[in-house]
C-alpha cells in the first residue's frame, strides 16, 4: 500500500514539475522577448535576428523541457522503492523554482520595478524562499540506509 501511494505522489510531483516547466518557458520567453526588443530597436536586420532568436529559444527550451520530463519521471520513480522520494522531490522542484525566480526577476527589471504591486513581490519572495528551502532540504535530507526497517 505504501509503495502504491509513493507512486501516486511521484506522478503528482511529476505533473507539478511539468506545469512549473511550462511556467518557466512562458516567463522566460517574456523576459527574453523584452531583452530582444531592447536589442532590436528600429533596425530591421536586428528585428529579423530577434525573431530567429525567439524561435530558436522556443525550440531549445521545449527540447530541454521534454528531456526534463523524461529524466524526472525515472528519477522520481526510482525514489519510491528506495524510500528516497521526498529528497528527490526537493532536488527537482527547488532548482526549478529558483530558475523561475531568476526569469521572473529579469521580467520585472525589464518592465520596471516601480509599477510592481505587492502581489508581484509576494510571488517573487515565495519563489525564492520555497526554492531555497527545497534546495536545502534536498541537500541535507539523507536517504535511508539500505538496512533500515520500514516504519
């Protein structure tokens, strides 16, 4: 029974990882397009370059997202029989939240800090705090020893 519940938790976490990956792609693209708009200015050749770079970004990040999902599924599934799922969840979602935080800060800087409301700052703060907390949990939570009995 515990093993079945572990697999349910692993696949729910995998779905959360997938959703966070899409969120990163969307926020990262907005940040990237804002930076490309500053680069392109009024120059027509630079606008064409920016359009190409936007398409290349989407292909590259989409492929990385696909690889992340395949690797994450296997990584989380292997954590269930080893009773190491919570540490693995923290190792996956923590860095992902920190990447979302970096992309979100980039977008905030491009849009201007002065117009950001309190909710935007709350989202940024929670991305940072939860991401750091999960990275620390993943780092300091030790996997169970092979001979330990199930509690």
